[in-house]
C-alpha cells in the first residue's frame, strides 16, 4: 500500500477529467473517468467507494469555503447555427 504522506501530489502526471460514468451492484462499484475520448475504468468495494466520497465531499466543502459555491448548472452554449439563420443564402 502506498503511504500518502510520502506522495507529492504535485509531481504526479495528470489527465483533465471531464466526466464520469458508472454503476454498482451489491459487491462492487464500477466507474470510469473520462478525459476527451479516453476512459480510465475502476472498480471499488462499497467501503472504499464511501471513503472516496467522504474525501471528495471534504475537498469540495473546503473549495467552496475558500472560493464560493460551485455552479453545477450546464453552461448555456449558443449553437453556431440558429433557427433565424435558416433560409438565408
């Protein structure tokens, strides 16, 4: 097992995570983190998944305390093709 005290998180290679998908059954949580067109898939016991959830929630609470609430609404992206443009030459 890796000793977290000996890991410099800033020195680890990183991928930008832009999404996640997954599911679960009685024995295991299965999930994949997406980065562009690639997936990194994982499986975790319910106990490990809950410990990840507790850690993540703590990180988010700390972030929001320092920087404000995270807006989770999807951005309003205007399509480059608008209905008003149809029929124009």
